[in-house]
C-alpha cells in the first residue's frame, strides 16, 4: 500500500471542545506551531459557534489569523450555520466544514434543527461561498455525523447515509466526511458504507472521522483505507468527544494514525517522533493523561535488541 494518506488535525477544535478548562490562546498557538513544524499541513483550528455555547473556542478569530500566517497550511474551521460561514469568509479560511447528523435526534441536540433543515442550510452556505472571487473561494466540506450509529437513536439506516450524502453532493459540497461520532462503527460496516457512498458521490473525495470509543478506531481506519479513502481526521493524543452526544469519547490519536499508516507503507509527510513530542506537550497543557498508546510506548523498533 505504497500511497499517501492525508491527516487533518482536529484536536484544537474537536479535542478542546470536550474539556471544561479554557486553554489560553497562546498555548493554542504554540500547539498549532508545533504540529506545523512536525509536518501536519491541514488543521481544523477552531469553530465559529457562539462563544456562550463553547467558551473554549471564543478566540477563534485570533487562532485562525495566526494559522493563516503559516505558509502551506490548509486552515479549516467548523461552521454550524450560515452565520458561521460569514465569519469564515471574512477571515479567509481555506476550508469550511459544515456538519449534518444523519441521526435526526443528534442533529436536533447538536444544532437545534432537523436534518432536512440542515441540508437546506448547507445549500445556502455553498451559495454564499461561491459569491466570492474564485481565487479566494474556500473549499466547503460536509461531515455526516453519526453515520454509523447514534447514542440517542441507536442504529442508523445505511440507505439514509447514502441519500444524505447524495443530497449534499448535489448541493455543491467539495468533499464529504463520514463520521463515527459515538464509536458505533465496526470495520465490516465501515468498509461497506464507504464503498457505497464513494460510488454514489464519485468523483467527490470521501474522508473518515473516527472515534476510539470501543477500541475500534484504527480498525475502522483500515476498513476505510481498504475501501479507497485516503483522508482522515485525528486528534493529538486522542483528546476529544462530542459534548452533544452522550457516551462519545475521544477521537483516534493523530500520532497513532500516523504510526499505523506509515508502518503500512502509506506516507503522511508527518514526522512521527516530533508528533509524539507534541502530544506529550499537549498532555501537559490540558493537565490530564491522554489515551494514546503510541504516546506511552513510542513507535515500534525496526530491529530486535540483542
């Protein structure tokens, strides 16, 4: 499998939104700089949600402006609605990530509207982003949360996942993300759904966003790789979890994802040793032990000691 995989760091958004303690802006910028120095070239740096809902991300503008100063870094941000897209456009982010939950119950819990209403809002976001100059037009991606199950509603119909994926593709999405928000996915289902959705929306790229809630995060990455996916979200140290989904624990760890795929012969462009150091520093910043096993054990050695 001598190809390339693209790693997008989401710890600064998806990771930090899961903790109550406010990380100072200067520490976020240090985290960002360290990952950039380690070779990460796509980072979801924040979310344009009202500060009263997520005080942890109230400094979104400052973090985005700093990120945009780093040459060659694709700066992305999560947008919950049209107002968030307006903030992203004003700042000049390179990619805006709009999230729709396949589960009706989770969508109402997360953004206070129906899934159908979110699909309609996504169409308006795409239209807004296309009004700007073509050379400054941001990429608009749509993440389908709870694509493999939901703690509020339970199993999710795979045909519903496919239908919503087609709807957002037809609305003008530049990419689609299938997200196992609460860790209900298992490899057979992940590979099957990825293959079907990728066929439905081709040639749009389909990426993966997995949580390690039940220890299957990297197994699900492998299943998606086998289906042809080559882009994945991950969070430094495995920090993360959706505050609006009961039971949702941490994302897959960035350094564990890099370790696995690089060991398989899939290049990421990320310096694993440097990433482990960054994860250790992030652990110190947040003041808690992070779940990453690679952070604890380090990469496996290539030779057997005498």
